[in-house]
C-alpha cells in the first residue's frame, strides 16, 4: 500500500494583508471591527456568514496581521491591529496624492467657469 501525502503551500505561507482584503467577506469583518473589539458571535450576526465561515476568515485575518484575539473567559474577543494596516496605508498613500491633485485641478477648473 502506497501512502500519498498532499501538502498545501498555504500551510507554510501566511496570507499577506493585500490577499486578506481582496475577499469581500474579510473586508466586511474588518468593517465590523472598526466599531471596536467584538466576540465572534457578534461578528457572525453582523456579516451574515456561518460561524465556521467567520472563524476561517478570522484565522486568515490574524495570519495577515490585521486582527488580534484575546481570551475573556470562554469568549474570544477580536479587534483590528493597526500595525497590520500600515502596509496597506503605505501602498495607498501615492494614490491619495494622485486623486487629491486631480480633485484640486477639477475644483480650479470649475471655479474658473463661474
């Protein structure tokens, strides 16, 4: 009898913040956690996914460094990790400048037409 082993590369590589926010359900969880620390049950209610589905997404968000968890008796409380968002913020910064410049030019153009 030959034993075949299958390994997923995901076992060894954690998810990046960019991969984490690419999925709409994980973005919904992050949006929910903007209101503050919450137990998993409240997150389930807020995003409308099953408890196992939310748990899977929370695990991936923890691996990406976007969410942390702490024990409070039997409950697990989840919250955003601002440090994990820094990589996303750094990447977005040039685009904010790009749009700020474009919007300022549009504002000037509109004022000249008045």
